[in-house]
C-alpha cells in the first residue's frame, strides 16, 4: 500500500502580509486574491483572522514567539527550575536532619 504525504507550502511573513493587505486595505475579495496568488481560500481567511486579531505581532515566523507566548515560556521554565531547586533542598534537609547513631 502506497502512502502519500502532503507537502505543506511555506510562505514567508512578507507574502502573507501582502496577501492579507490586498483583502483588508484594498477591498479585494478573498476568493479573487486566493485565486490570483494560488492559495486556498480557507488559508487566506485564517491569515486575515490572525492579522485582524493582532496586526503588530501576527505571523512571527518559525522559531519566534509572540511577546505573550515568550513570557509564558520564560515563566514556565522558571517554575520548573524553582521546583527542581525545592526538591533538592528537601532532600538535603532530609539527609542532614537524620540523627547520627
């Protein structure tokens, strides 16, 4: 049995922003822009929705996070480190609190 993998097209931030701006700023229809650029309408609708939610931080790119996501990531890492330090200190206290025989 042959399995085929779908190859995902990757678009850079500039391409996405230009496509969305054609719809948002120039008033062209999503179907018109998607046909002229060769992308699926649903993809362009998603891009438009994401852009309208947060125009400044939309489409950060692979490996980059929005400022809110970066803060959450940093805080989770800090919580993890503090939890490890606490566990180590608990073990140290347990070792030193044993009475010698």
